[in-house]
C-alpha cells in the first residue's frame, strides 16, 4: 500500500499524474485484490472511500463554539477603508457549468430568455429525476408525477418570481455580478466623499473562467469597459478540465481517446491551479487576444499587498443586491489581526431545496470545529445538515493561505460520473473532486454565524430558478442601477 502519495501543484502535468497516484493509493488501501477492481465496485464504495477520516468523531457544532456576527453592532469603517484603498481582493469563480441547472456556463446564463412555462418544465423534470433516483416506480411514479404537474404551475412560478422573466434586462448572470460589484464600490466611494472612478481603478480582481467560454467572457469585459476597473488590476485564469479516469489491472489511466469525457476537477483544483506558473494573466483592453502571464511568485506578491481576499461564486443570489458585505469584511479583518487566515460563514439549510456543500461539525479528535464537504459524510442527507457553509470564504492575509496550499496541496476525493467514450456511448469515469473549503485544515480558521441566521440563497438547481428571477428584478429595482449600466460603458460615474 505504501505511504500516501503527495499532490504536486507546480504545473498541470505534475498535478494530473499525482492525482492518479493518490486515488490509486486510496483504492488499493480499500480493496483486497487491486487487479480485480471494476468501476462498478468503485461507484458502490465511493462514499466509504471518500469518508472524512475522523467521521466517527464528528458531533453537531454548538452555536457557542461559533463566532457570532452582529451586523448592527460591528463597526464597518475599517472594511470601507480597505475597499477605498484597494486592499480588498475580489475573486470571482465563474468557471462552473451549472450541471444541476443543465443550462451551460453560469456566467453566461440569461434568465430573460426563458418563459415561466419553460422554467416550470425544468423544475418538473428535476422533480421527476429525483423520484426515479429514489427508486419510485410504476403506478406510484405515475401518481407522483401527476401530483408534481399539478403543483408546479405557471402561476406558482410567477408568484415566486414576482414577474415574468421575459421583462428582465438582457444581461447575463456574470455581467450582473460584475456590475453589482462596481455599483456598490461606487456607492461606498460616494458615501465617503471619494472619487468613484479612482476607487474603482484601485480594485484588484481575479476571474476564473472555463476553456469553452473564456474568450466569450473576455469579450464581455471589453464590451463593458472592464466594469470601470483598471485592466492592469484585472486578472484571469482559465480553469483546466481533465479527461475521465478508468481502471485496468488495478491501475488508473486517463481516457485521452476523446474530449467528450472531460470535466472540471471541482473548485479545489481551481485553488491549486493558481499556484502554477503562467496560468494567471492580464489582457490588453484593445486586443483581448494579447495576454500577459504571471509567474506564481508575481501573483504571490500581489496577494501579499492585500488585507483580505473573498472568493465569490456567481451563483449566490444575495450578491445581486449586496456585492459588498461590509459587516462580514469588518469581522474578517478583525480576525486577520488575530492571525486567522480563513473565515467561513455558516448559514441555515435551504428548506425549499436542501443542498450539499460544506457542513460544520465539532471534531472530537482534533478538538476543534471543522468544515467537511457533504460527499465526505457517508450517507448523511442534505436535509439533516443544520450548519452549511455559505461558500463565501474570506482569506484574511491571503498570501498565507496561498503559501499553505502551494506547499501542501489540498486533500483529494473523487466521484464516479457519467461521460462518453470514444464511440460516443455512455460510460462511467472517475474524476478527482478536491474541495476549496478543505483549506480550513491547512490554516487557522474561524467559523462565523450571523446573529440573525439566514438560509443559503444560491441558484443551484431548477427549483431555485424562480428565486433567481426575483433576485434579478430586485437588482434592477435598485436606485440608479439601470442608468449605471448605461453609463459605465461610457466611463461616467454619477451619484448612484
């Protein structure tokens, strides 16, 4: 069995090969006869194989163990100062394909293209798939489907959405995300009697893209005049996808006979990829095809000049009316002074559609709180998870977390997922699934909770699409927001 192989993150090829060796090691440790392992065996045992090593020592987190954030009492002047001085680093994860939504790259999604009935169909189909996944068959399946059709109506979608999505502005989710950032920065500048154009130009941002739509999104940045940001302070990275793995005689191989089986290795790989040389780049605003790449040491220096990094996900709906969470940033900066290098916010589960993600527990063996991804929690159901990570992780003193990941890498888990082989036939493959949140095992981490706990508010599945529509209407209803969209392309910054 040997010792656990190290995950190498100096470059793509080293990472790619070391992942094979690590997962092979996991398989050989679990199965008696490695040469007889089949993909069906791995699929059947994957929950056990990926189980958190201290699973037996996990207890529910107690609220007295969690730092409480009282929005009404915490002072936000330091947080505003950090933004005004350009000491806050904005990271936007926009590479995901929104596989549960089935609508393509999240950044480019435009809800104004969908009718109420089309949204209802998506929700019904998701519900049907859940029934079949849970083994409902025959007459009972037909009965439940009929019930779902009766419940998920155009009127119900309209009631939740607040209006017809066809009335929304034709702006993608990602562009809305960036516009809200710029809108809120300008608002903070105005409130502090600063020049909004100058303050926007101080902001540093990294946007994570995928291989299929990177050029299209880069073109959107040019169309929107970089949303008022200084192009030299806007960095991009294209997250790589990887071929599916298959097993033969106990050894893992990438099936490189086709591109049809390629997938992303989750957001943990995104974090490790940032440590590679020549993957983060700037673009020339006049010629987006001209890219200037940075060595990892250059990006490390840039991070060292910032007080905090917040990794945003474009699917978070609360962001559409509040890109800058000043109380949360203020607390993160305070904790950073106490040498915390990661701050994870805990929210309540979404009762409408319980979802997976990071779950907070007390580890009796480590004698501290931990955040564990749900695919490491064996058969625990989403609905049984009380404390869920909001997916907005602060990294005070961000260079410290960067250095820790660069040195140690992140833990590797995997999932068996369907792909297509060279003949175009469906086939199961194995894919690495490292988790960004596992950084909490590498650096001193604080777990925080709002005094007034709110449920998670993400656009993760068709069931939450009506909420996404409502959030977009609320965004457009903000004072001056529509005018801001028009003006930012012209470089105007009025009082919004």
